[in-house]
């Protein structure tokens, strides 16, 4: 089965105008995402595969590894 990353039910993405960044809000933690990380996570809606996300971003450097890391932390399902 091909993984189609999506945010975990308890994770939320929010734009923070004060910080000028996108926040990943998970229980007991707020993660300030870089512009690149926010672009990747924003595409994790459960409809795209990792390969499709990589293609849509036009880059492959570290996207799969980043998604694996975020998944291991339980922020993606």
C-alpha cells in the first residue's frame, strides 16, 4: 500500500502573523515550521502520495526523510 500522508486528527496547521510563519499545533507542543516544511505539510491532505508531493514541489531533497520524521513523531498518519 502506498502511503498518502495526512495530518493526524489532533494536529492543526495555523498561520501566525506575529511570527510570520506557519505553526504545526499538536498536543503540548507548537512547532514553528520553515517555509519549505510548511509547503510540504500543507500538501499532506491524504490524497497525494509522497512521490506526488515531491513532484508537486519540484524537488526531492529530503522530502521523504522529512515526512518519515514527522510521521514517526505521530503528527502525520
